[in-house]
C-alpha cells in the first residue's frame, strides 16, 4: 500500500494479542454469484484506507447529499493531488513539496459546487467524520491527515480523530493478521483496541456487540454492469465486486456502508483478506448494515491497484462525473433504489469541459490519455511524437478543444 516506493512511481499505497477485548471470530462466508438488488436503506456511509480513504473523501464531498458520514484511515484532504502524480507522491504522502492548504481546497470545493460538479459543501455541516492515522505510519505523513481534519472541521463536520495509536499504514481491526506497527500485506493490523467499533459508534451511534457467527451472505456481482460504458477494466476496476448482506436486511431497514480498500489490497491480489478481517461484517450482522466492497485493479499508470485520487485514469477523478465515482454511486443506487443496471440508462463522459486547464507532468498527461504540449507545439493524442516524450518530466498546462485534441493554456 506504499505509493512512493514502487516507481518513483506510482504506487500509493498500500499480532498483538488483544486479551482485554471480547473478540468474535466469524469467517466471511463464501461468495454467492448474484446482483445488487434493492433494500430498505435508511442511511449511507463510506469508509476507506489509503487510496480508498482518499476516494471515500471524494465520494463524501462530491455526493454529500447521499453520504451521511465518512470513516477514513490515513488520507489527506479533498483533491490534494491536483491531478498531478508528483504532487500526490511528494506533497500528499511525503511533504517534500508544497501542497494546497485546507483553506485553498475548501475554496476549490465551493467553486466546483457552484459549477455543479459537486454537491453543496453545506451538506457536510454536522456530518460525523472519523479519522485515523497511526503514529507508526510512515506512508502518509501525519500533517497530511491533519489537513483532512481541518478541511472537514472548517465545513462544520463533527470530527473524531484517532492519531495516538502506534499503528502502521493499514486498516485497523481486532482480528487483523498483522502486528500493530506493520506496513505489510494484507494491510490489516491488530492494535489491542477495537477501532472499528469506535468508528461505527461515531458514524451511526451506539453499536451492538459484534456477531460470533455470521448469518448473512456475501454477494459477488459483476462490476461491469455499473461502470460507465460497461468495461470495468478500462477504468481500473475489477470484474468482481462484493456486498455483505445480513439476513435481517432481507426483510427490514438497514444502513449501507461502502468500504474501499487501499493499494495492494484489491481482491485480485489478496483475495477476501480485507473482507474477512476488517471486522465490519460482524458488526453489520448485529447492527442492520449492508457492507459494499467495490474493487479496483491494475492498469497502465496504476500498477498497484489503487483507487484514482491523483488522475491516473481521468482528469475528472474527484468530480461527480469521475468514472470510478460514477461506478460506485451506481452500485449505491442499485442497493437503495433498485432498477436495471445503470449502464442501460447512464452515460458518462471523461472529456473535461473545454474551459478546464489541466496542469501535470508530461508523464501524467500520457498516462491520462492526453496529448503532450511542449515548446508551443501540439501533438495529436497517441502520436509518435507524444509517445516519444513518455520519459519527459516537464510540466504542461493543457485544455481540450475537441475529443482527441489538446492545446496549451
């Protein structure tokens, strides 16, 4: 789950015995092929770790009329990366470069909301937000996480921030297979305290004790049905997605928790390790809560299977129209409103407005499928000239003038 150690590349990221805790051990059930169907959803929340934490924040901010709270392990403020890989690596994980201040990102949020690309940030006021950063986490700097806390507080959210646990870069669970201070696959650590209960208690109110035996089912569904264009691989999402549905939710009202893995945590790499050890299903069973586990995967520009929080797949990654954002929201809508697969009625374009200027390294422009623009010259998308500049790391600011044509701003 470490973004910076693998390529000056992209990588984002990605036991101690707990004798004092009363721990229920309930293995996740085998997946059952199925589809996402409508349930009586009374509230929708989002959680995530590392790149999944960044995407959780993006979803909460962009769709603040839908999500009522967020739980985030080790991530920074909304659109910290600014569609730039170097900024993501060296300003939003490490602090070698300057990054936007929370105030600047808050104004960006207001501007985008005014343009209709995000929900009004006033919706965040009063929302419960639970944040976690381990004191042994050297993957995402503490001050970057502090920015996220400031960002939310400035919008009036009710923030709880756990930053004193000696944890590494991981999801923290009382049944995690790794020692607390580890940063290693499958990035689920045991730290002698039940922070999952702490998170859920802050987000949804008092919680019942976790189940010792799971009564529900793990539905495995085809994510292609929810992706704009119907091709999950094209936006770095896996074919399989999962949802844990307690038996009580089949006939009665339930909350919905969307949970987003980090880099190196996707199903195609670690199997069901996060779903099995995150300790969410155990609480879902006794607290009337469905858990949705969308899955990313690898693609060119994303070799670690991270969620898109820096623009490797689309410059709209942090907007309501971002392809991964749209896909996850289509899953949420299927669970809460039902109906046919959204791709039969929903069309989303990844072409930014012609007035938008995108600043990034030439490498980032190529990864995102944009033309390179250098020295006042324009190169067509996919041309030999642009491909020849693959290893050039100068920075260009471009805007789109037609589907396959970009010019310098």
